[in-house]
C-alpha cells in the first residue's frame, strides 16, 4: 500500500514532462505563460538567474543547485537580471528566434558565453478533474536552495543525471530524464511538509506527526467506516483533542477531509467506462447509492451521472 503523499500524487495522476535543457547567455529573458493543472519546475544545473512569479512582489534568486516549483502553473519570467523590461521575451518568440525544434538544448541569449545559465525546465501535469487540498493550498512557489545536497545524495545524483541526459545524444536519454524527474515533485513537497511553512498555508496536519499518522491510516483504507474517534485512535489522541487540533491546522473538520478524498476516489471510478454507480459508491465507502449520490452532489455540485456525462462529452471532443 502507498504512503500518504504517494497515494495523493498517484490518485492525481501526476506525470512529469520535460520542456528543455537550456544554455542561456546574457542578456536573456523568457516569459513563461500560465497553464492549468500543472506544477512547473526549474532546476539551476549551472549558473543562476532570477524568477519573477506573477502576483509576487520580489523575484526569486535561483542559484546553481537550487530548485523552484511553481505549483499552480502561474505565469512567470526567467531572466538574467539585465534590463528585464527589454530582454524578457514571450516563450514562443524565444523558441522561434533560437530555432529550437523540441530536441537537444535550447540555446539563446547574448554574447557573453562566460555567463552561461543551464536550466532544466519542465512541469508535472495532473488529471483535470482531480483535486486535493494539499496541492490546492501549496504556496505560489516553493524555493529549495542547494536542493540536490539538502535532499540527499540520491536526489543530488538524480538531478545531475537528469542534467546530463536531458537533451543529450545518448539513446533513451530523454525518457530516462523524464521518468527520473517525476521523483522531484514528491521530494519537493516532502521537503515543504517537513518545514514549518505548512502552518502558514493551513496544511499543518501533514507535518503534525500524530495527525499525519491518522491521515496515512485513512488513505490506506478510505472505504472503511471512518469516524472521528477512529481517526483519533489512529493518531493516538483523544477524540476532542484530535478534532480541535485538526480544525486548527487545516481549517476544516476531519470528516470534511475524509469526504473530500472519498469523492476524488469516486471520480476515478466513474471515469472508468465499465464501472457502475454502486462500484463508485463502494469504492468511496458508502453503503447505499442514494447516500453516495447526495454526498457527491454536495461536494462537487453535480450528480455522479452528470459528472460522468461531462467526462464523456470532453473525451468525444478529443
């Protein structure tokens, strides 16, 4: 069975995608557009740059070895710090001007080769109809300094290998880099959870050892007849103490969390063509179709039938 974070990311159908590896020389700047249902990332393999995320007052200083995750796919500028009002160009314009065809290294910028910045850029996509409070409440960006070293030797080696394989000439290099990149987001979120920042974003339950133990137990068996008392027992806390602490850390009740995740499980089942309403209800821990339908509509604003019809309509247009 999967642990708490692994279960969440797996259910969200996370998939990594590498855009490119860069060789930018001063002066340069790239405006990356916003995109839904993705978390973007940039790893400074060599050199440094600034990252200005939309809605944020100050740019992030990305040094060699740093990783920045932009969880909600917000637009952002990558630039060398030299007259950004003149040097920052739309991504499409940069791709066209550089002649980048989607393979190899994106080479772009001015005439200062000694200032080369090598970035590994990509994103993690998620199933459009899936959601989870953890992903929704992450801050506008997660900046992990000296990421490879702080995350451990295995991650440092992983990032180094991604840098060498992405856009390289060896057969299978892009696929190797792509698959290895999928470990980055899980590690980055884990680093965030282990920090003290979670309480600033109403995600403190994930860094509270007792409550996280209850969440892990729930995610391992979501269809069980969970009650607040059962969750409290899993946490090793009193019922009242658990409920109060959960509400304080998450700004929602334990059972609101339980219902929300069960509906995400039901969505996955409903998207399977052969699955019935009863299959979805049982998978989400409901004894009757009617009780499940009421809960599903209250949580999503749609009946299960309406949700399934919407999915079918979207797929027919693809």
